[in-house]
């Protein structure tokens, strides 16, 4: 039945040609673009008929046209929705998955990714965010975030090479953990929760082929040659030369890099992404690089002590550029895309000077980077002194003067370590101790985790820590460049065994 006067009168729609009689009308969906257009999905599985039936009417149900297209012949249709920006972009829910069409139903493509093969019973589009909400039978709800790239993605785009799609604007706020810790905290499996979308600016890009190393390219060619039945030297197959094998062994892994810059062209962050062919999404957390020392392996995540984050980016316009890195050489690919970082709570941030806040956060982050690096250098130097002590025991005719220099260096390094991390002797005896450099820096960088301006306490802690760190770094440089260098020079002259950090002579 259809009404055109708000329910005052109704008229019966004639049976749709091509749809079996007594089929269920599983969905009627009005077009968000045209008031005269309506879509219908039919289900005839009760009669043993599992074919899909999708139809469109452009005259309010008077006549109908099939848009079933090339949907699989086994898979009842339950839901259909139309994109409000592109009338030819439709989504259909079937018994065996989710499909979309870019030409109004002429051809359908299955959306897979991490989506299971399951009955899709309901579809809904969140228009403001371009999100597709998918209700399934028995597997809960799924959300495809920002499907807008499907409006522009085509076979011509896919064949033209890598592409970076326009990102949507990013909401600027500070994430809150409801339970105090990431995820479920300690609630257990009975507490249901689903993961949130990635925080920050989400970038979507497409690679027409995988970026492969020289070794993988050679292996692929050899596998193809062997499959074709010819892998013998007599058939023209060339074995890799020594130079090729050496180049393969020394080659750096290929990488995809997304370069984020502000409106003045200053690089804000560099993010790596997957190199396999297909669609990929990478998120930028709206922060500058963290001040942590570089580690070759990612440390184990600790929910109680997360790694320090960089300064939070200021609202404004930003750009992102896609680049491929082959053997360490970067080449920009695709078009540069522009997006905006927009405060989620605009009324709370209008009275704050975000440029001044960002300037303070950058200074605090740089100080934190310096202090954390000095802490690592001091720890490494103390370990080198331990190796030197062991080496002195193996030197014939041990020089008491050299041993005294090592003892003095060890004591001076411990003094530096105490100034950076605090006096362990005073603390172990519960005696009052002056704030360590790390503690002053921690107070200063507390302003990095909010969108509020730093307090006077933050500013005073930063000023004191800057003065103290300059003195500590200068003292540390003197100990390493002069004292330790002289000790290692005498170790070489005495024929001592090699110790870390020392070039043997």
C-alpha cells in the first residue's frame, strides 16, 4: 500500500513484475534524493526460492525496474539504502554478505575486509559522518567508517596507480578512558564493549600493487619461471650474481609514508602504513612526535604507564602527502589532500590561545626529549664503566692512577644520575629529597595531555627544569668527551681488552 497524503488515503501497489507472488516485502526504502523514488527488497525463501530480488520505482510505486544486476543467484535480499550524495551508490544486505553498486544496480561488488559471511538484515547511513551501520543476524552490528571514497573510486582510478583519498575533518579532543584503563579494564568477558574508531585524522589510500623487496621480486620471477616449466640454465634462466645477492641483503624494507604538514608547509608528523596492494587506513593521533628515545623494537604496552605523547596539534588546516620509500629513498605519489582539525568543544576553546599553548607544549616536549636522552646516555656510560673495571683486571701491570680516574668518573656519573632521577639513598631512608630533574619535567609536561593552557606551576617547573638540564647536559658532555675519552685512550695504550664504545687500536 502507498499513501501520498500522510495516511488519509491509501492505494494498493500492483504486484511487481518478476517477483514471485506471496513473497515477503523485506524492505521498503524511500530515496533521500528524490521524493518519487523508492526501493524495495523481496524475500521468497519460504518457498525454497533463495534468489535476490531488488527493485526501484521512480514514480512512487506505479512501475518498477529490477536492480538485482549480477548479485549472486543464491542469497535472499533483506535491506537496501541509497547514498544521499551519489544517487547511483547503493548498498544491499543479503543472506551471504554486504554488497554495493556504483551504477544504480547494474553491477554489484561485495564488501569484505574483516566482514564475515553473514546475513545482513538491516542497513542505516549516518549522513553527517558518511558511516554505514550494518545489522547482521547473529553477529552483532558493524560500522563502515567514512565510505565516501566509494563515490570516487572507479576502475580508472584503480588502474592509474596509488591514490590518497580526501580525509574528513578530524575532531580535536582528549580521549577519556571510562574505566581508567584501555578496553574493559578488569571487567572480564561478561562486560561487552566494542572498539572505538581510530582517534584523530584517518587517512585512506589505495595501492595498485604491493611494494616488494628485490629478493621477493626475484623469488616471484623464479616461481613464475618454474611454473612455466623452465628453470634450467640451458633454457636461458640466469642465476643471481654476487652483486645482486649483496644488494638484496643490504636493501632496506620498502615502506609507505604519510607526511602530515601544517598550512605553512612545516612537517608535523610522518606515519608509516602497510605496503600490500589494496585499500588501507592509517590514523594520525593529532600529536607531534613523542619525545621518547628511539627503540629498535616496540616495547610491550603497559596500560599503567603509557609512553609519553607529543604536543597536541593546534586547530587549523593541514595537508597530507603519500610517499613510497624504496631502499631509503622517498618518492611522493598521488595528490596532496587537505583536511581540518576542528575542536570538538569549540565553546570551551574559543577563549584560549592555542598557538601559545602549542609553543609551551613544544618547549616542554623538547625538554622532555633532552632529559630522557640524557638519562639513557648516563645509564649507558655507567654500564661502560663496569666493562672498563673488568678490563682493568686483565691488564698486566695495572696502573693505580688509571683505576683512580675510573673511580672518579664512576662517582661523577652517579652524581649526574642522582640529579636526573633523584637520590636513591635519601629516598630509601624516607628522608626529604629535592625534586629530581625528571620530576620537574613531569610537572611541566602535564600540560601536554589537555587542551587547557598551562598553569603558573607548569611554567615555573619548565623554567627550573630548563636551567637544571642545561647544567646536567654540560656536565655529562664533559665527563664523556674528556674524562671517559682519556680513560679509553689509556686502555688502548695498555693493551686492554675491547670494551663497548671504544675503537680498538
